[in-house]
């Protein structure tokens, strides 16, 4: 709850809405005990007293009634009716939507066609028809406003329920023998509840307006009882001569609706799990770079050189050191593997190279990335945009989420070329076709017209590779491109990357957690743990003589075919949380060789000739 309130109040507009609405609520709660005049007592001798007249802070209306008293009592009534209408519409509409979405089939069809028919009427006409049938009065206006909003909730909640009803956790609940009512109440409702709350918080202002509209037309509250709409209606005749009589309820309606909408938007954002991790704003076009960062000169040769790179995530008061002083380099035609468990900082390192880490919450606090003799950290967005996808290309793990679902793959490939080079559409299409041939997609002439969903996972990944190759890049950064594929397709993709590397002299940075893949493709490997490199060297040497205990245990986790009874060696424990690293060696809590000296002070990465390890008691001494 504290986290929710913190996020809510970080949004300044939502905070302003909360303050205004809180002040109004406080006033209307205290109204019965405030020293106010009777709002319904007329005094014709005091008609149209101006604001700040003696005894009448906001003046009087056409019957001499005190406007301040009528305003506060009227606001109280309008808020009660608006909130009650939102609750009734939300509860009944959500119940209809959940039931129709969960059971589906004929019930869904019948219920939703009825809802569609109701939504086909202009809602204000429908509300007028209901009030005409029931008769004027505030209670009937409340029923009418609630009734016309039920279809809105039913349709929204039904759409979300349909998506959830087909998910595995609902199937699991059914298989466990749970009844429909229990599944709806314990499995579906908790998942839909945030949406219902958000819909109610954003529509309550709308319902206050609708109730005020009915009262304005004389169909809501009846004299002498006042609500904001009836006050406006009664002030119509004196709009020109005494505008303050209309202005007072008008301003109050504006303040209530505006504050509820601002607060409702804030609640929606704070409840959205995608926005919780960062500030409530869109990510910047490039990763934020700390003003305190100092460029670090490259220490090694290479086409792409990473020098003491540091990337952090700032979430509230916590700082996650995702990449903490990483230095690497890759030469033309070389494949560098970066390996480690999930959360070790591999992908964040890869994304930091071209400023693709989402900011907020990501921030690059130190180091440099040298490409073509230029430091890319902090480079202007236009320069980065020119290089991204052209000289430095990415292949991501899940091509289904990186390819646009609504465009044919040929069009997407052609667009990627035309984004960087001034060539005609026909030439771009021809090049797209050739690329599909290069990545060995069978029957490329017809496949070029396919949408991503019409292809298998392996085919889509080949399209992802073709997309990375479109502009003949110098460097490809492949972030676990084979993880989601089965072993036969994985082998084909690795062979394809290997061939392309040889044919085109590509430099590849290959992110993976699989030493088998590293052994097959990479010339050199860097092992990452808790955001730092703990060992690096030529792949054959690291595989034959791992020096860091973590590397040795990672290699021991790889199953070997035909080794029969070899014991699998899982690494006990979990990687540390990078916001709360222990002093000394981060691997110490999981290391059999750990001693007191490992838990004191920083341990440097030491070695020579491209072979280095960060350990006080390595398994193999480096020569
Ligand atoms: S420094 Fe100590 S704790 Fe860390 S890996 Fe080496 S032996 Fe283990």
C-alpha cells in the first residue's frame, strides 16, 4: 500500500487531483456540523445578494437562499449519487462481463448481443427514457445513470475475462476440481479487480456529470432539495444579470470531475505493473547517462571496445548495479560469448552498448563503449539512430515480439533497409528476398508475403537474423537467439550464424546461458556473475581448464550425451540481488572454497594474454 501511494503521489497531476478531491470530501463530510444557514429556507428580501455580502459568503440565489449552504449540501448529494451509480454499474456490469466471458458460447452470445443493443442507443436518450418511465426524482436519476453505464462495464470486463479464461492457470484450477463459482471468485476476480477499480475511478466523474445533466433538465433532484445540476438549472434565468449564481455550482462540478479524472488516471498508472518498476513516464529514446560519468579510454584492440561500463537501475531509493565495471572487446570476424545465469547482467550489457536500456529506471553511470574510434555513450540520439540497425544490429530472443504482427515480413525487411539507405521500394524488396535466401528460408518468394504468425519459431528467428543483416552490419549482438528453439532448429541457426560470420567477416557478441552453444560458436568467452566479468579467455582454454569456481560449476551443469551415470552438478543457492551485494566476492555464499579473505574488499580481475579471472583461490592458476 505504501508503495502504491508513493507511486501515485510521484505523479504530480494525480497528487493535485487527490488534494483537491480530499479538500472537497472533507468539506462535505463536515457540512452538517459547520455553522451554515438552512439551504432550503427562502428569504425573498435577500434575493441575488452578491458574494461577500454580510452573512452570505457566496451570495444568494433568486429565492434568497444562501449559496454556500446550498453548494455544500448539493455537492454532498451529487457525490453520493455519482459514487453510488458507479458502484451499482461497476458491480452489475462486471458480474455480467465475467459470467459471459468465462462461460462463453451461447450464453456469451445472447448476453453480449443484449449489451450491444443497449450500447447502440445514445446513452443520454436512454437515461431520459428510463427517468420518463420511472418518473422524476433523484433516486430514479441514479437508477437511470447506473443502468446506462452497465453495458460499458460489461463489455470491458468481458473482453479481459475472455483472455484470462483460456489461460493455463484457469485450466489448472478446473483440473484440480474447483467449481465454476470458486474459479470465478478466487482465480478470475482478483485478476480483473484492478481493471474494475480503474474503470470505476475514471467513470465516477462522468456519472456525476450525467446525474447533474438530468437534474439540470428537472428530472433529478426536486425542489427544494439541491444538487449541483439543479442549482445550475435554477440559475439559468439569471445567467446574464447574476452570473455568480451559475458560476458557483459550475466551478464545483469542474473541480470535482477534473480532480476525479486526474486521480483516476494516477490510480490506473500506479496499478499498472508495467509502470511500477520505473517513474510513470515513457522510456527515453536512449539510455540516460549520468552527468558524473567520465569517458574511459579503450584498453584493448577491437572494432567494439567496452571500457569499465557501469549501468544501474534506480527504483525508488534502491540502486541495482546491473553492470558493474565490465571491459570487453571484439575484433572483426570474431565471436565473443557472454555467459552467465539469468540476472547476471549479460543482456543489460548488450543493450547498454547502443543506449537501448529503458530509462527510467536505467542509467549509465560510468565507462565507455568505443565503436569506430568514437565513444557511443552519451552520443546524440540521431548518431545512435544512424548506427543502430545499420553498423550495429541486434538479434533478440523472441522474434514474435520484435516483428510487427500486422505487416508482412518482406515489407518489414524493406522498411529496415529504407530507414538507413535511400533506395527504391522495388530494390529494397529484391534485397529482402535475397536476404531470405541467404538465411535459407525455403520458398522465399512466397514466404516474403507471410505475416509473422504464419511462420514457425525457427523461421521467425531466421527472419530476425535477416533483419539484422539487411544493412550489412559490422557487429551483430545476438541476445539468446536460440533459447526458445528446439535443438535441431538451434543447431541450424548456429550453423547459419557461423557461415555468415565467415562469409561476411561479422563481429558477433553472443549472449547465452548455454556453454554448449558457446563451445560451438564462440572464439572467446566472458563469464558474468552479479554484473561483473569473473573469468574470460579463449573458449577452448576456458572449457578445458576453467579457473573461476563459478565457471567450473557452470560447465559441470551441462549434460553430456553418453556419459551415463555422471552426476549433474547444480549450483546451490541463487544469484545475489545486485542492489544488496555482500562485501568481497559476490559468489562467496555459493562457493565451496570461500574463506574469510574472500569476504573482504574488492577482488580484481587479473591475468594476461587475454586470459583473466576474478578469484583469490582459482581452480587453475593462469599461466
Ligand atoms: S574469491 Fe573466494 S569465494 Fe570467490 S570464487 Fe574465489 S574462492 Fe570462491
